[in-house]
C-alpha cells in the first residue's frame, strides 16, 4: 500500500490549517472521505434520487437496486451468511441499543448477568446499564491487566452460568487494544450466553469475518471507514433476529396494518422502519469497494507500523505517558506531564495537527487510568511517517510552550 498515492484520493487532506499543512490524526473519531465515496453520493443525488422499495418507476428501481446492492456489499465485507442478517442503522450506537432494547429487555430477568469491560465506549455501557435497571439483571466487568489488555482466564472467572450477554469492543478507541473477541465469544457460548461485538474501531482497519468470530451480533459505523455519517450496520444471526421484535415502527417495516393490529415484514426490513438512509448506504457501499481494493490486511499493517514508529519517537521524550499495550491498533493515547490534554490539542492545532482530547466517551476507563482525560492520535490508511515526524515536533513545541525542560 502506497500511502502517498492513497492520499491523492482524499481532497480534504490537501489544505493548510493555521498556515501549516494539515495533519489529520483523528480518524478514530471520524475518517476522511475519498473521491469515489464523494462521487457515489453526488451521483445518487444528481441522477437517481428516489425513495426505495415502494415505487415501480425507473428512478425508484435504480435507487432500490443501489441500496440493496450496498447491503450485499456489506454481507460480503463481513462474511455474513445472508443479507437478511444485515440491518442498516444510524451507526454503532443505534445498533447496540437495538440489541439491548429488543433482545436484552425480552430475554433477561433478575438474577441474570451482563458482562462487559471497563474499556468500553459509553455506547456499549449505557444501554446495558439501562437493561440491568429495567430487568433486575446484574452488570459485571471483566478486569483489565495492567497494560489495558484482557486475560482470558479473567473472562473465565467473570462469565458464569447466570451470564446471558457478553458485549465487548474488538478494538479499544482509547488504548488501541485488540481484544480476543473470538475466544471471549467461545467462553460466552460455553455458558449459554450470546456474544455482542462492538466493531466501530475494528471494521475500518481489520478484516472482519463474523462467521469465523461466531459472534451473535456485530455493530459498526460507516463514518469511521471512509463512508458517510449517519449510517451503520447491525449484523445478527438470523435465528436470533427472527425472534426479536422491532424497536421502531412505521412505514416500510410492516407487512399488514389493520386498525388494531399489524404484522411485520421479513428480515432485514422489519428493523428498518421509515425511509431508510439511502444515500448513506450507497456511500457505505462505495467505501467498502474502496477499502476492499486496497486490502484490509495492507491497511492494518500500515497502521501498525505508524503506531510503532510514533511510540518509538515519543518514548524518547521525557514527561510523556503512553497508555495501552505494546501490540495495538493505530491509536496512541498519551498525556504530557502537567499539561492538560485540551492544551496539548490546542497547541498542536496551531501547528496544523488535529488530535482528539478528552475522555473519548470512556469515562470508566479514564478512572481506571487515573486520568481525567487524555490526548489521542489515531492513524489511518492516508497517514504517513512524515506526518508523525511533524506530530513529534509539535509535541516538542507543546512542551517548550509550557516551560518543560528537556
């Protein structure tokens, strides 16, 4: 993979910010969009903008074909058995909430257990808190090792015969930890629990095979993988989805409506009430084509090299704490002694470098790290080692600005 060639396809990267070349290190929050995705969105709105499924006219047929074609692209991309197992949602948050509200509330009761980890994004904590409160189930946490990784023995010790749901992120949006979700899922299934995987930070960077993972549900978002905002995917095993009730009701998801009762369409449409996110799905399909052409294995190797290079450079500097395990995805979260992360991000922004600062929607993890907030640099396929050199120089500038002595 040639990152310099890839960069040519991302128009937004070719600009100056505060008089300096833009260095975009915030892809864990949202990725930038390549020309093929932008053009796919423009083509839909220019040439065949129409609602889907309901019309028999030409534009409606073209829009429906493109929308359902995107579903098939998703199916292949994550290796689902059927398009019936691919539900379009607003994103990872909506996907997890759908599982919690539909499956969780219907299948859990007092005495049951939900198991997650302290590193989870709020979107994979709060829905389960609500399920626990409403059903009387107990929320339990798999402990983390000192470096922020998971020991499978701790999973064995936490999951019991009372556990009904295990929900874990595949890649931490803070630590870059790549969790062994396949092995965790096997432990969950051994105890009769289902396995939910938050794939928001893994799907853009790692090759995902839901059949190999044998997860029961898998959630991810388009906007973190070169696609448009406002759309994501919930994968679920057909046997489970078939028994679940919709959580949104309205047009399109119905089969028959009477004055006092209604019946639902078959999968996946019973979970897609109302006019769907048509342009978003088409854009996601274009993003999948783009990433597939480059190769997820190539992207992952590139990001691993960038993270390793960044950590090597940062480790030579005094007064910087880097969080997370040695083996990680393309995320480096850190703090500079006696400098607030927001101040770090502000100084870096003055140098044209975009990083994220805050609790990263992971306040329980911040508490575990004994940090109120952190700064985070996250890399993607369009980033380069030259940009990391600029980033490291920006850190030097930050330290000098706040009076640090080397």
